């Protein structure tokens, strides 16, 4: 069974829990005392990940670090339909890679602001917030035009991809870092849609969506399996 | 800007911002708003905070009829914003005073218009009224609204029909109109003209949203090109405006005045009102809901009808002077009307006969505000609803609410025949959970009830309404099957017990420091009113619970059908319209 070196309040660990919940993959959570114990910086943990970061997974001896890399691995291995990491479609996989890199940006700005506020990390909070707003503006613009094209997700396919899973947690917890989403209505609607993906799960600070209206689709509607 | 912005209409969202089951987060003049569309199409614009702990309702759940706060689950009704349910007090109906602040909403030109205290109508724009309005992507700008409006006048764009075709041909853009909150620009090129109206929403002193509407909808093949054209141009303009605003001193943010919620709000019962008919409604529809049962749909004249919960009833003041109670059959948050069902009683004293024979569509009736003495818990995974005849009415509202909330229930409907089953349209929707018991004798009814109540899950509750003998049977069988009193909820239509009003006794009012005598033939309620103590009441026959008062000392002589047996035994509450005292004196908490 997959072991996930995990911390309940970590956005990047949540990304893995969310992906595995959606893909219905069972795993064992191994708690790491990230705060206040800084266990991820301990000598013992650095034997698992010399960078001293979580998450890390151990899939039957195969060890992988870095949140967005793990998402790629999980989707490639455990999604038999090949839709979450669409390698068979060159354009779509290119977009997926592009938005996975964008997710590095949201993690390093929006989620960094949250670490600063919640767990006392020493970041330039003003710069984090400003950069996060810049990224959110781009994403809101992008998602608004996606809606105009009858599409619901970050990439141009009909089905969500690992890029949605990589970006969503940074966005939905942004208010904990003092980054309001008031100015991003299309981004807010997209978070409703992600919450309605079958198998969606929450973490502290993330609330579930209410049910979509039965028999309806559209912007806030459910996605087909 | 000259006129008071607080009395103007402003656009606060666009129509596509409000998909089903979504809550839009808005802001106007420093005040945050939660904006949501209910399943009936109504657009709710509310103060963005839960009355309980102030959590933003924009992160709440829009279930199509109610908005549920994510924090402690308080629910608020579509249209009125009245509180419909408090999970921490599942057995109680929230006081009507628990109501969020609402703002008006009008949809026009694909925009949602609202305001703090707007006068008149939202602006009418002739060029949009004549055309086929087409909304652009809205653009929030971090700059003072005045500056945004000023710079918008310099915005340059190409007409829809010529985009990208005639590069090099001169575009001429002119300002056609400008007022305090909008600027209208016309772009002409090679004989083709497009007019654009840009409304500036004052979000705060240093923030605005540009909401642009074109006078003509481009063809499907040009739609995205036009949208991108303006989005690119407006983003360029926004960046310039923001760079300019960054060089100016930052204005003080506006501070919206938010009414304080009093601590007692959730605790205090409604102000005693007596039997007042404070509402006027029009009979929008009257129809035969079943054999001998007339359905009435009552619509408001003017303001929205007050909030109600499943189990609520109203007093209907009839043209012939009689007052009758009827349960509301529709679920909260659905539509703007009250629905009631009225059975023609063969021995009618004039109440049901008057409604059946005299009252017609279009007539105006006086009714009371809804009261709820039969509140529905929404914390039970399985609820058993037992209706006898016209007793279906409150249970219909309950069944629809439970269905909407995804909670399990069985609706057992005892009726003479299928023709006697009322509100077929609603029953159709409840079909999988509906069990009809038709044409049963009293003995057969008792056997059926015994079967229904034989097994119960831990969390179950029973709600029953119907004729008195059936309620007695249901309560007896439930007690025999081991259902505790507090899990069996009932509502009688009327009190059929013979009232003995021969006793005479004293009542001491602990808070009013009054001692009054109640003589034979008088009721406590009448004596209180004669002495200037205001008391609410409704049925005045011991069935509805409205005139309940707490008893501090003395032994009540209960003659009502509202309290259950263990409540009667406790002796700490009394229905002042029919019940009396066994002791010489009662001390009442009024």
C-alpha cells in the first residue's frame, strides 16, 4: 500500500489525499510532525527526502517527492482512463505541464502567505500576496474564457486534470493567507466545480460544496464520471 | 460625484455570475454582499455575514431554497432571508426576528442591480433597450471609481462588425453620454458602428468594477473575438489606471455600517400580538386539490411574505368574521406564496364553507404572520410522517424539506380513497417515500400504525397530524412500541375535549406583580387581556400552543391537546386559552 508522509494542515499533502480519494486509491498516512516539531527537517527524515520537504510517497519501495511530481505519478499509474494525466493527447499534456508549472507559482505565493500567517514562516508577506493576486488575475481571466467555450477546467479538455488538483488547494485556502477572492468570480465558480468532482474530500479550512441541482449541468453542475 | 451614491442603483454582478447553486461574493460602497439565485429564479442580495457568528455567507451552501452557513449550519430562506433552522436548537422554530439584512435586486442588461437604499428604478439606457445587449467580461480595478470613469472615456475599441478586417482604416470613438456612474462610447469604422456602455461599480473608495455592455450581440462566430478584443483593451486600460492610482495617495477605505445583532435576538419570543391579522394576501389560485378539499395559493400584496418553517400555520380571518388556522403546505424558500388546503367540513360552523363557497380567486384575505408550534427537526436520518386526511398539509411541507435536505423519511397518508388524497402534484414528487393507506376502518388503521411504528431507528422522530381519534391511537401505539414522548410530535386541528371552565382560582403574575381572579366561565387569557396584559393567541381552543405561558408555582388543570403527557405531568407550562388551575393559585412567568 502507498505510504504518504503527511501533515494534516499541509496544502501539498492535501493535494495527494485529494487525488487518491478521487482515484479511489487506498493509502496509509504517516504523520510527520511538521509544526511545531519540524520533523521534516530532522536527520531521520532527510534520509527519506534530503530536501526536507513533505509530501513524500513510498509506493511499495518506489519513493517519490515533490507534490506536483507525485500527482503526475498517481494519475499516470492509478487512472486507467488516462484522463487525469492525458499523455495520449500532445496538446492537452502540454497544457497540463504548463498549468502544473503555474501551480508551482500559486504554491510559492498564495500558500506561502498562508504558511507565513498560520505557521510562522518568514516570507515577504506583501510580495507573496501581490504575486498571488497577479496569478489569480491570470487564472480568473483564463477560466472565464474557458466558460465561454463551454469548458469547466483549467486545461481545454472536457475532463479535469492533475493541474486542477495542483492549483485548487492553493486557491481555496488563499484567504487564510489574507488573499481575498472577491475579485475573481470565475475562479470562485471553478472551485465549486472542483468540489463537485466525485470522490472529493476536504481538509481543515476547506468546506464541501452543496449538491448541484439534479438533472442539470452548466457552470456549477457536476461532471460526468 | 454629485448625487449620494448610497441612494443610487449600481450593478453588483452580471447574470452569468449567478449559476445555479452558487453564492457570488460581491461588494458595494465598502459593504460585502452574498448574492445567490434560488431555484425559483429569485436573486437574493444579502449582507455577507451570518447573524450567529458573523461568518461570511458567501462561503455558504446554496441548496436552491435556503442558504446554509458553513460554520454552525444556520439556514436562511430564499427571498426573506429569515432564519429557518438552527441545528443547535433542532426542536425549536427560530424567532421571526432572526432575519438577515437584504438589499433590492433587479436584473437588467444582463447585470444585477442593487444598492444601499436606492430610489426609483435602475437606469434605463435607450441604446441598450433598442439593441440586443451583450455583456463583456467584468474587470475589477484597484483605483478610485471616479478615476476609472474618467479614464474609460478615453477607451478605444473597434466596432463588432469590422474587427480585424480593416486594419489601417481609422477608428473613430466618441463619447455619446456620460453621467455619474457610466460612460457611453460609440466606435465607428467604415460605416459600421458599435455602442458600448460602461458602468462603473463603486466597490470601495479605491476599488471599482468596469461592467461593459455592447448594444449588439455579435454572431456566434464572432462572439469570442469580440470578447477577447475588449478584454485585451480593457486590461491595458486597467493597468494604466492602476499605475496612475498607485502614484496617488490611497483613499481611506469606506466603512459600511453593519447593524449590531442583539444578544437576546435568538432567545426572545415574538412580541405578544393577540390575534392580529397583520398581512394582506390575494388569492392567486384556488383549485380542487382533492375531493372536498380546496387548495389556495396566497400571494403577497406588496412586500415579501414573512419567513416560515415546515409545520408553520397561519390564522385566516374570514369575510364572515371567523378565524381559522391552516398549515402551510409548501416548503420554505420555494416561491413567493403560501399554499394552504381547506377541507369542507360537513358540520362546518362557517369556516371551511366560507372558504369553499365564498372566497374566490382575486379576493383579498387578512391573515396572521406564520407561527410554528410544530417545528421539524432536521437532525434525524429517518423521520416517520403520519397523516390522516387533511392532516397531510403540514406534513407535505416537512416531506419536501426532508427530501431537499437528503434526509430519509416515510410519508404515511391515511385517506378514504385516492380521490381524497390532496395535492397530487406534490405527492407525485414525493412518490418513492409515500405510502398510501386507503379506506381503512379504525381497527385496520390501528393495525397499520402498529406495523409502521413497530421498528424504530435510534434517531427517528414521528410527526403526526390528523383527526383527534387517529392522533390518540398513534400516540398510544407509539408509546406502547417504546417511542419516548419527545420523539412523537403531533398537531391537532382542534380540541375536541369537553372544556370544564367551572373552577375559580387566582393567578399571580410574577413579572408584572399583579394578582388577578379567574372566575368560572372566564379563561386565563381573557382575564389577562382585560387587565391590559398583552398575550398572543391563535386557535383559542388549546390546540395550537401559541398562548403558552410558563408556570412557576401551583398545579395546572390541563385541558389542551397541545402538550404531550409527560409535559402535562411536569406542570411547568400552561395553555392559557383553555387550561385552568387545580390549586387555588397559579404563579405565572409573565
